[in-house]
């Protein structure tokens, strides 16, 4: 499979930025108030990222986003799980979308790539940026986190979430919030790594739902499984149901 690597931001160097574009936008005291003049123009750059992202992904077809830790080693069992579920998703006719970085992202891209599928990496400018992993065949570089997050949601029909930290939790809860509030049509969310997620799942049941802050149906937006076949079948069933 040929590799199409695109940079939404254009020919940026691979040097680590001292200050990222997100930081310049979000730190309001940055640049001694120069933002008063630069932010209105920054909107055009943000707009261009949306345009380029939409252009690159418009014809992707059915796809599943796989989220998980950037720090998982290739010899970790969760790396193997991420690779296997991505292979299963490709065999079921899905493209696989990740953040394009190391760890679980690389595992999922590897599984998709080696299965001959479309392996998307949505990379983002970070101070500790590592660049796209070697198993991405449709790669896009974003400067703005929120633009990139829009792409995960807009071009995925479901989400598979493996163990991870704040980044993964942010992506998981964004997907859940959008489904819960009806901002996107019901999309399956599968958590893989039952031992890892069980504590969170129990807390959501026993504390968050019990206190009335979410409904039990909100907890049930997620399925916990370690079984690749089950995860893939959930995505395939949802896809068939949505195309009826
Ligand atoms: C931390 C290291 C590299 C970071 N590189 C990343 N590249 C692309 N996407 C990333 C990166 N780090 C986080 N993400 C996104 O968040 C999720 C993982 O975050 P977590 O905090 O590690 O759980 C992941 O799904 C990405 O979308 C050097 O090791």
C-alpha cells in the first residue's frame, strides 16, 4: 500500500516547537497581549486546518477510532491487543484512525497497516512530539488539538478505547458526552482491557450514576471486553444497523 502523508499545516519542520500553536491560542497572557492583534488572524489558520482535514478524510469510508496510551511498549500485552483489534476491524471493512503517535496508536496502525487496510494517523503538534509512526498510510499533521478532535468524531462510526492516561480519558469522555447529549448519533464505545477499566466502570455505576449525575443508560453506552471478536462484531452490527 502506498503511503500518503499529508501535513495540514504545510511544510513545517520536524523541530519540536518551544511554544505550540495551541499554547499561543490558549495562554491568554502569552506574548504580552500581542494576541489581541494576532488571534483574529489565527482564525484563518484554524479554518484552513478544518478545510484540509475535511478534504483529506472526506472519502475515507467506514472507520473506527482507536484510542490508548502513547506510552505502551511493544512488548506490553495491550500493544498486542491494540494490534489485533485493528486487524479485526480492517478485516471487517473498516479503516482505523489513531493519533498517529507511539504506544497503542502505533499498535493499532500496525494492525491495520499489516492487514492491508487504511491506517490513518491524526498527528498533533506537541512539545514532546514524536512524529507519525511507521504504520500510518494516511497521515495528517494538525496544529490545533480541537480541530484534530473534530476529525476523530466526524470520521468514526465507533470508538475502541484501550488503557491510557489523560489523553485517552479525554478522548473517551468526549465521545461519551457527544453521544449522551445527542450531538452525534449513537456510536458504539468499546473499552478493551477489562482489568484496567473495571474500577472506572464500577465508580461510574456506584457513585456517578447512584448520585444521579448520569443515568444508568449513560454507563451502558460502553461495553467492556477483552475479546477482539466481540469488539469487532459490535462495530460491524452498529454499522449494519446505521445503513438500514
Ligand atoms: C508522550 C509521548 C508522545 C506523545 N505523542 C502523541 N502523539 C499523538 N497523539 C498523542 C500523543 N500523546 C497523546 N496523544 C493523544 O492522546 C491519547 C493518548 O494519551 P495518553 O495520555 O497517553 O493516554 C492518544 O489516543 C492520542 O490521540 C512520548 O511517549
